[in-house]
C-alpha cells in the first residue's frame, strides 16, 4: 500500500514538473517569436486593433485548436510571459 502511494506521488510530482517546464518553454517560445516578428508580422491598424476582431480571432483559434484547455494554457502562457495585452488578442506580443 505504501509503495503504491509513494509511487503515485512521485508520478504526480514528475507530471507537475513536466507541465511547469512545458509552460515555461511555451512562454520562452512566444517571447522569441515576438522578438523576431516585432513590427514585421503584425501591422497595427484600426481593423486589427478592434476588440471585435480580437474576439473573432479568439473564437477562430478555439475552433482550430478544438480544446478549451489548450486555448487556456496558451493564453495563460502569453499573459505570464507578458506578450499579450488584455486589450485584444490580435496584438499578441506587439510592444
């Protein structure tokens, strides 16, 4: 009984560690992507800066990903890495 409980705890801690490492890796990737595409990929216009476009972009991403947990993880990573501003999703990593 004790061995299976300790084994489950070890597996849980390893999975938690891998989750945190993957979130950090995703945040670093978004930062690197933002540095490379800063000013080149996203041109700030009135249409792109619209909150409606941000909502529609978010809906499209959610439909494409097909998983609310994946979209939530990506959003949390973007916010945590300070790439996403709360105004719209379309100006991700635009500084």
